[in-house]
C-alpha cells in the first residue's frame, strides 16, 4: 500500500518527501529505507510502540511503515502527454492514495509555474488532467463493453450502465470518489483503477507564520472543497525541513514549541496517510521483539495472523487479545480469547495459536 505525493512543479513535493524521509524526532532508532530515488519506506510514529518497549524491554523494536512515492510534477496537458504527463499518470495509477501538495505561500524568489499563487486554480488544473485521463479510460472500456452488449451479454449491459454514470459525472468536472456505488458495483469500479477514485488528502504548504492557523490561501481552498469529502492539512514544509536539520531532539522540540506546534507536521501527515490508506496497526510483544504489524481495517484474526506468516492463517486455532488500553491488565484477567470471526481493533496486542 502506498501514497503518492502529487502537485504542480515547485510546490514543495520533493522538499516534503525529503522531510518525511528524515523525520528524526520520530524515527531516530529506525532506518529510512530508499528503494528507488523517489520511493521511501517511512516509519509511522506511534507512542504506543514506545510504551510497549518500556513494558517489555525487547531486544529490538520494529515500527509500522507506509510507502511514499514522490511523483514528477504535473503540468497542463499531462493527460495528452505534455511534460512528464504519461510517466506521472502511470505512477499515480499505481498508488493507493494521493497526497496533493498545494502552494499556499507567497515568495517572489520561488517561481510559480502558473505565474501567481492560487491553490484553488492549481487544484483545478490537476483535477482536470486526472479527470480527462479517467474519462479516456472509461470511454475505452465502454466501447469494448458495447460490443459485448450487442451479443446479449447481461453483465456487459450492467457494466455499461455504470460506465455511463461515471462518464456523466466526469463531464461535470467531479472526481469519481464523490460518486456513490453499491458494494457489488464498487468491485467493478475498483477494477478500473481510476485515478480520481483514489482517496485524497490536500496538503497546504504554507510559510512559518501560517503553520498553526493557515492563511487566506488555505481559507479559499477550504471553501472550494466544501462539497468534496477530503481532508485538508496545513504544513510549513520548508520550516519542517529546517527543524530536521537540527541535531538534538531537544532543539527540534524547542523549535516546534516556538512556532506553536506540539509535534512535527510531518508526523501528523504520516499518520494521516496511514489512515487514508485504510490501514491500522496491531502489535506483537515479546522479549525478542516488539513489533507493529500493518493490516487493512476490518481484517479478521486469521487474515491478520497471515500477515506474519501464511502458516499462521492456515492453521489458525485462536487468538489471545489484549486491548492496548488494557496492556497492563493481563494479570487482572483482561486477556480475551477470540476465534476466527474476531475483527481486530486498532492497537490490539495479539498472540496467535496455530497448528499446521
């Protein structure tokens, strides 16, 4: 599961990516792993992991991670191959969620590709390119389906109806994620891998003075998003990068407090990206290691066990579960025995019994 950082050129995408990759305050004990120059595995900050480390004193601690991709800047005409358009759209199609960076600060020394700072316009530029690409995808699929409809294929007839609904919606300049589908129809829509169907978080890159409350650019963007089901986050990317350059944890905390923040914005963003991807964490704890495991929300105990090893799922017998809030209460009988139908809650501490 991975989230892609997108936006126009020069809005702060690469600075943000570098900032996330060097989040020293949260990840001092864990290495940042670069798979490719523009892909990073980034640790998810989690105070609960620190608490478990204190309780168990393990040999090692392994955090949950999220994959972040720094995608090339998009320009007008990307859907027709302008700039790095084809590469951009291919890369973003492979991600599971979008972190859309918008420039919300004024600085004459940093050129804006459109000549002025206007996050509402910038959002619309990228939205239009993504919608045009989705429209192209759906129209091709409809053309193929219509040939099957002529042969009397009932499934194709049903799919064509859904495709026409999507086309009408895209013609209204609206993203596919704002459409409602039945669970059955949703499976088909998901199979199309439409870019505007992916969940999105809008990240307002502001100057230091606007890091806490935002500014007029942020306010205007929020007004334009009132009918879109999307989260908006404020982050002073340049300031966060400066904070990361400081060597000691104490200096970084002092800098944050000085500008009115209780924790780095980058830490909040990583946690939001994790949530945006519909992910949650469960823990295993022992003397050898305390570890955070990543699963999709709604996963049952056998499936969650399979994340550790497929044999755990195949031979699942039962799960011993302690809620994180009850982690000190094992001796008080707070350990619950759960079966195959148990759906994990975020923060559960799990011990699986299995037999292969």
